[in-house]
C-alpha cells in the first residue's frame, strides 16, 4: 500500500460494488468498528435501503415517525429542503462509533431519480461538514448502480470495493471504476479507488493465484479476508467480529486492512 487514507487526508470512504453478496455490509461494519476499536472517532452510515446495518444495531425496530434517518434526509434534499443531517446521527452505538441508519426502505419508489439527483451536491457538502467531527466516515452502499449509489459515492473521497475471486468480477470491477470516475466528475473533485477487498478468500480454491494475477493488472492494492464462519455467527448475535471472535483469522485480516489502508 503506497499511501494510507490518513496520510492522504481522506476521511469519507464508501464501501461499494454493484454486485450483491460480496461482503459490503460486513466489511463496512468490521472496518468501522475496528477503526473505533483502534482509537479513531468513526461515523458509520447505512446507505442501503435493505437496512441491514440498521437492523444489526437494533435501529430498524424503532418507530419510523420519531426517528430521523438517512432516507428522510435524502428525500428532503430531493424536495429542495435543507435537512439537519446531524440530527440523523445515533451517538455511541459502540465506544467511539456513531451511526446514521436507513429506515426509509421505500425511498427508491417514493422519490424519482431526477428528484434524488438534487441531493448530490447538498448531501456531499453536509457530509463533509460532519466529517470535521470524525477521523473517518464509512458509508455502506447497496448493490446497485442507480442514482442513490451515485449520491453516496459522490459524497465520499475514496472507495473501497469488496469483490469475489470470480471471472465475472473483472467486468464488474471495470464497470465500478468507470462509475467512480463518473461520480468524480459529478462531484467536481477526485474520488480515489483506494483498494480492493476479497472478503471471502479461500486459498484452497483452484485458480486463485491466476485471479490474483488478473486483478493485479488494475494496479489497485488488494487485500484478502479469510472466509470465516465467525463473521455470520457474530453478526447474527448483533456482535462485531471484534466482540465475538477477536482472535479469528477474519479479525486479523480486517485489522491488517485498518493498519495499512486506513491508518498507515
């Protein structure tokens, strides 16, 4: 890894991929909670209408009417309003870790793409203002390449892309890099594809070395996280990997990413 996010002065990081099931939410949780565990002040943002992170932290069971969330803020931006993004933050869901939930699961059907695109600039500005109070903001995005994902990525300064060792992932990575470039143009500033995470690595699987060679051609740093039964087990119990299996290989691998890709 040539430079860490901290050394580059980049705080706002999207965990993004158009494909589902590659470990975006798991990686966002492990990285956000791991950074907080390492002494960083972190804001974790659930940007996925499926709201898996919100359910993990027990926010999805609360009454929607009294609970401001990211979806409400985005809908307000889309209507030309100026919502208080800071009012969506849940403080200290873990020591050092704040959280913005996503409870408005029907946002995509309630707000059209043209309207939601209006959120792009004001949301980015407000997220940048929030970043003044944090060492890092980690944004989990949904498995899509729609306008919601563009709004989220355009508000960030760097993107981490979880992948699988599959041939189809190469085409997906090419499309994702193109999308990040497009979001960079929308934002009017550089957005860095910082690294790739193969979140379900299995060294015994045939052709893995060949895939490593193919993906290295993108000249983006690659990290691997050992496929682990501890990750789903701990999350089912509403525990992070650091709370449920801190000595596991998966925890070791995410700690390496935090040390090298984030803190340097």
